[in-house]
């Protein structure tokens, strides 16, 4: 029977933010067929560099992996949005530096994921729901560069992609600006379940967005 391990950060490890409601892994277990298993390995606050350590903690029987990570790396780099620039080109150059570092770390992480030989899906980073409209717009624009890295890595490797930007497209999908609510978690769980139930020959670069 399939056994999925959820890796990454608080997109999956969101129990602290749902006020006693079901977290993502609980909602996933509720929609999986009888006998299928789901293990939560993700840790709130973890970054890309933590995923190889998470892989070492995966159950031996895990047949599938789903990775949602990178949001905290983006938060750590978000100070770049406050830096001054003398031109649009200079501002873009600052963002490209962030993107290039992200790409190197993300690619190395996916190499470790693929080395396990398990079927694996990866998730994009959703757009935060900051109350300030300007901050929300700027953050979404900057994240587009990092999400381009994620989608390119997925398609280059033939990996299934779960697009959280589309899945979590409503304010009610968030418990706070950066964590999924019960409603958002339900959407994520259903997308993970769809990945698990897709036939192997269909999974290469298949996008799950609902």
C-alpha cells in the first residue's frame, strides 16, 4: 500500500495554526483509501537545507514523497525588498542574486530527494496574504522568480508539481498571512491524494492545482 511522507515546513506542519482543527496530515489521512499511510516529517520553520536531514527520518516503507519548502528561505531573503536601487536594472540584479542562490540550494535538495528512488512531487510557494496590499503585491512579484525555479526544476526532472498558488487562492485558505488554514489544508491534502492516486505513467510533470 502507498505510504507518503510529507517533507518541508509549516505548509504541512500547520497544527499550531488551525486552532485545534485538523492539520494537513490529518486531513490527508481522512481522504486516502483504507490502508494507505501518511507520515508528517516536515517541521515548522525548516528551510531547503533541512530537507536532507528530513529524508533521513523518513519511514523505510515510505513509497512517495511530497516536498513543500522554500517559503522560509524567501522570508530570510525578503530584506532585499527594502534595499535601495538606482535603476530598475539594479533592482532586478538584486533579485536575481537571491534567485540564483535559491536555485543552487533547491536543485541540490531535489538531487537528494531523487537519490532516494521514491516517487516525489514538489510544491510551489503560495502568495502570502499580507494585510497591506502593496506588500502583498511586491512579495508575490518577487516570489514569481523563485517559483519559476521550482517549476523549471520540476519540469526538467519530470516531477509532478502541486501548485499551491492556484490551490490556495482565497484569503480563507490562510490562518495568518503565511500559514494554511483548515480550508487551505483541505485543498492541499486533496491535491496530495490526487498525486498518490495518479497512475505512474501519468505523474511525470503532471500539475495538480485543484
